[in-house]
């Protein structure tokens, strides 16, 4: 399922370079590890945001990337402090629920905080 959703995002959005995936309870970790999509770099996000951002902007500039976050998506003030926020808004988040994906495709804003 994960692989199909990623392929669908990449086919629909040719300009998207980075896919963000937040996996709150690591329920999709094994599926992420086993992904085999041609020309897609898989990166598990940790707390080394400076190195990651540098790598995304310089080393992997011409590469499609999926960023697997083995934690929940930040909310509220933490969301606004998220170091990859600019890249997030310039790219795409993988949503596995159909309602969330429908809302994203129809350009409805998906709330990220309770501000």
C-alpha cells in the first residue's frame, strides 16, 4: 500500500521532489525499509536536521526523496519550529487515509495546529 501511494504521488506531481511521511507509532517502518522504487532515495529522519537539510539541498538536489519520520507530526508551536517547514510546504506529505488525501487534492487546508 505504501509503495502504491508513493508512486501515485510521484506520477501526479512531477515537480514534487520530497515526500514527507510521519509514522506516529512506526507501524509502517518495515514497509518503508522494504520500499524499492527506482530513483527514490529513502531517508529516515532523526534529530540531525542541519545535516539532512544540507544533504537535501546540495547532494540530492536532482533526486526524488521520501523522508520517513518515525514520530508524530509536530503541532502548534512545535510545528512552526520544525526545521524542514519550508521544504514541507514546497513539497508533499504522504497521507495514508483517503479523506486526508482527498482534502489535500481538492486544495482544502489540512490543519496542523490548534492556533
